[in-house]
């Protein structure tokens, strides 16, 4: 089993610690008495490099800020913005086709309903389009104004485009064919639905913004969720995951899934989240396991 990323949060008596790890980055965030400290530990062949940042109490880490500092660490310069008064931004992405040959994708990304937008190209870490107020903000608050973002998959054969302005996302291959699409939740920054392999998946959230159920058009079961008033144990398939080094898109042979465990008691809260990509054999076993679990629940409760 290849672990793509792991993160955990522990909160107790106004103190909390967050850790995130993938193959290129270790991130630790610690808060005590209202002061937040984030430490980025970037891995490279030349050795590890550590960047530490102090935050205001209402700020936190994100994958955008990770990419922002990774860019500075890699290129030794602060990234710059490109303005488009028409909110049209032309791109040429260096991709790899099915024959392993270099392939350049060219298209225009347009943000509807906005006059002036700024584009920040962090090279292999992603492309981000913002509203014009972004130039007055620092990396920890800039992401609040992201209108559209584009990511490479790790193998550079696909692009993932997330349009927050239109509340949707989609993945395309090097031939501009749409291979993945869905809607984003307007209430929470979570996936509300997506389409893959001709199947539509709807994600249902409770009032706290936590995932409570996944439904499909055909009725196929894709999740296992166990909940009570103070505990949530969920394992479910997700369409994609963003890491500090690219995008992973789930497919039938290599299922991408997320596991969460939440246990809440008075004054204390523990949250563990793990995102993994399974091998072909593990994917088949996982899907079969999920189907058996829901079949058992149907027999038990119906």
C-alpha cells in the first residue's frame, strides 16, 4: 500500500498540533495560547530544508501555502502575478501523451463574472487565478480569493481544474477529453458530487459539515460510514487528492480512498485522516469489502 499523505490533529485545552506528511514534505503546525507556528520540512536530494512561519490565531496551513513556499524553496525567488483585464488567461502546459512523448496543451482559462483577475503560476505546483484584491494579502489569506486552480497529475498525463466561482471541478487528459467532473458544495469546501466511469456520486453532509452518506444514481454502494453522537468512523472512495507534488486521480484499478476517525469528548477532540492509493488487488478487495458491509447492514436493519 502506497501512502500518499497522512495528517492528524489533536486538540486539548486550547492547544492543538497538526501534522501532514507526503513524499516531498513534512508539515507541523502547533498552537498554544493563541500563537500558531508552522514548520515546513522540504525533502530533496541535497538534503532537507526547514522553513518556519508564525501565524495569527485565525490563520492556518493549506496546500496552497505549502506550494507557495515550496516554489520559493525550489527557485529562490518570490512568484509573480499576471493580470488579465478580460479575466482570460492563456496557458501552455507541458504534458506527456500515451506514447510517453512530450505534448503541449494550449487553452484559455476564463473566469466568468469577474473583470480583473490575477494569475499566479507556481510551475509544477499548480496555477491559481485570484480576484484583484489578492495583491494586498499574504500567502496565508490569499487562498480565500482563489477563483480557479489547475493542477497536474503526478505523471503529467491529466489536468485537474477546480472552479470555485462556478462550484465545479473536472479532470481532462492530454486530448482535452473530460474524464472526471462534479460539483462542489457551496456551504462547505467539500465535494458534493462527481461523475466517474459514467456514474454520478452525491456526497451528503450533516449540519456540522461532516460526511454522513454517499449516494449513487445506480444505487451502487461506495462507502462505509459508522456514526454516533460522539464518534464518526468513515472509509470512502474519493475522486482525487491534491498533494505537495501533484494530483492523484482515482480509477478502477487503483482506488483512492480516505479514512477518518473522530471521537469527541468534553474539552478534547481527536481527528485522524489518511488518504491512500491502493494497488489493483487491494482495490478489488476494498470494493468487495464495502459491498459486503452494506449488504450485511441491509439484512440487519431491513
